[in-house]
């Protein structure tokens, strides 16, 4: 190691002598560029997830409006059926010969491309599901098994 001269001091020279990094400057810059690229990819993915969640919310809102219309129409049909039955009963037709009640149609469902949307919370739920399944499959964690079950 060369002698340190206070009168001829340069930080770069000092660092070259004392601190020799394992990586070169190019490696550091490439690492930073890679880090920036990952951040941009994550931001783009986050925006895409937000857009799909917003589209799903809109679709759900439209389905709810449609479902309310369907229920209102069904209630009207049921009221007309009751009036028809009441009229037929007053004419002397037996109850077994009355028309059947209108059935309520099924609630509309989201299209399949919306059900594939994955929320951020799903990852945490999957981890907790794995923990629960490991406990239920009889892992070595005997602290959760009641004493009676251990004897049997």
C-alpha cells in the first residue's frame, strides 16, 4: 500500500488504493438500470391491475342494475299471476288446476374474463390456505391435535 500524502490528496486516488469494490462502475450502472426497468414493469402491471379492477366494478354495477330490473319484472309477473289465480278461484276452478307460479330467473353472472381477475389480497389468502391445509393433512405439528385424538 502506498504511503498516504496529505499534500497530494485526491479522494479518487484514496478510494482506488483503500477501497477496491468487487463490482466495477459498469456493473453498478447496469444493476441500477435493471432496477429502474423492474420498477417500470411493476408500475405498468399495477396500472393494468387497477384498470381491470375498475372494469370489473363497472360490469358488476351494470349487472346489479339489470338484476334489479329482472326482480321488479318478476314481482309484476307474480302479482298478475296472483290476480289470475284469484279470478279463476272465484269462477270455481279447483286449486290443482290453477296455473303454476312464475319462476324467478337466475341472477346474471360476470363474464369469465372478469372472474380471472386476481386481487392483491389473494396471495395472502393462498398462503393462509396452505397453512391450514398443512395442519389438516397431519403435519408434525401435534400441538393442534386434541389429546383424545392422539390416544386413538
